C-alpha cells in the first residue's frame, strides 16, 4: 500500500514537472474528450510556440488576449482559456464551475453548426440546376468563428453582468452616503470604487484587443483557419498532381538520357526540362510558407469584421456604463468633499468666535483681578459706597465686555472672516 502511494506521488511530481495538464477537447461534431497532454504535445498539435501557451498558464496573471496564429487562435478572455483550431477546441480550465455553462453552450453551438454543415453538404432534395447561388441564403460560419463567437459572448456577458450588479449596488450606497456621512457608508463606497476600477480595467483590455483586431486586417486574416487549411490542401493536391504528371513525362522514352563517351567515361545528359523540374520542385517546397502567407493576406475579412464589431459595440457599451458610474462616484465624492469643507468652515468660524469671547472675558477677568488686590479705594469703604455701587461696577464691566465682543465679531464679518 505504501509503495502504491509512493508511485502516485512520484507520478504526480513527474506530471507537475513536465507541465502535463488536462485539456477538454471538443471536436467538430460536438463530442468531448479529456486529454492529458504536456506543453510539447499541445505545441505539435496546434502549431503554437511556447510563448503563446504561456499566456494560458493559470499560474501567470496575463491580461485578456486574443491572438491569431498560423493554425490556431489563442483566447484568454476572463475565465475562458482556450485554443481554437480549424477542427477542434481545447479548453484548459474546464473543471472550473464558472466555465461549465460556457462548455455546454459551446457544445450546443458546435452541434448546431455540424448539423447545418451536414445538411448543406448532403441536402435531401435535388440541387437547383441554376448554378448561381442564392444571395438570400444564410451563410454558415466556419468552425473557428462559431467557437470564437461563443468565447466572445461568454466573456462579454460576464463583464456586462458584473457591471450591472455593481451599478445596482453602487447607486443606493452613494445615495445613502450623500444623506448621511458615516464611517460605514464611506467604507462601502470605497469597496465599490475598488471593484469599479478593477472591472473597468478588465473591460478596457477586452475592448482594446477587439479594437486592435478590427484595425489590422492581417491579424483578422490569420484567424481564417478553415480557409487556410482548404487552400493548403488544395495547394498540396495540385503539387502532388503536377509531380505525378512530371514523373510520367520522365519515363517517356523520348526524354531518356543520352549517353556519350568523353575520354572513355560515360556521361549522362538530360534535357533542360528535367532540370527545370528539379528547380521547380525546390522552389515550390521552399516558398510554401510565403505563398501561404500571401493567400492569407488576400482573404476577405468582412465576415469576421462584422462578428467582432458586434461584440466591440457590446463591450464598448459596458465600458460607457462603467464610465457613467465612475462619473457618478466622482460627483458624489466632490459633493461629500464640499459638505466636509463646509463643516470645516463652520468649525473654524466657531473657533474664531470662541477665541474672541475668551479674549473679551479675559479683559473682565483682569478687572476682577484688580479688584481682588489689597488696595484702598472708595468702593471698598463701607461708609462711602454700598451694594448699589458694587452692582453698578459689576454690571458696567459685563456690559463693557459684551460691547467689546460685539465690536470684535462685527470687525471679523467686515473682513469676511465670518459669514
């Protein structure tokens, strides 16, 4: 039992070290299969370089990315990490609960696409003798565009739902903060603003990726995987047929080599067209990649452009909604700052009034201190003055203090130190 556990541990360490991961593969018929493959196996299967696979690594926090390559499309949009080829889709994090609805939707779309393609290739009725195609007929999207549309719709829907949820939470919290400024309300608004900044950055990145693709026709042309695969197969078949025809010409007795003797050594000479064939064969093999790229650049990208523009408009609307919410948050912050500044001004005015009152009361205290000294004046002589004179003295001092306070406040208002 212990030996089995050790073998499992060693196997797990080996898989972890070699980068073996579980991929969910969806083929063109909608069938799914879980495959454990390493980085090099995926590179051979999709033709992607290692740096593109690094984008899908869940341990690395890469931003949203949408790349078109020679044989595959790399998608890293929110919770979707996938590789799309002309015949299958490879999902990396298929066990994530947030990805399960997307897998079901993608499988349903692929099934509908397969049924539509099958019905178009094998119609039940006889074909129309008119060779001209019907302009009103619905064109079936290529397999890679069906998968790409599902990925874009899932990513844009997730961002739109998060933005809508945040908006529903933000407005009541901001209104409550406006009516009552408290530590709890300020903390709630701070958390909402942090989420708003994070969601805005994610939406902006997806929008930038779509805008970059729409601005570059060559990048969009790279995503026509089915067309490129068909052109490549057609080119290979034509090359194979030309080579077979040339082989038939080579065995023609009229083109047999002529043997001559020069200094006793037989020399074989071929006609020029055989040498031309050799050169042509090398050129066709060496310039296949350049011809392939030229075919890619000549593709019409209007179909993909319309698809991307639809989701660009959707993600741009989400970004505008978040921008409007950000403006509302900023306006609320400005209003709160104005309210706090107004309260601070009232506190400063109260401080000025209290300081002035302390000053004039100090003058009254000085008078009381003078009377408290051991001096001889008529006010302290009971024969010359009584309670009446004492009360007049105290009342006059208080009146003088109030008069000084009123004068001081009036001067502050004249200087606009107080409202």
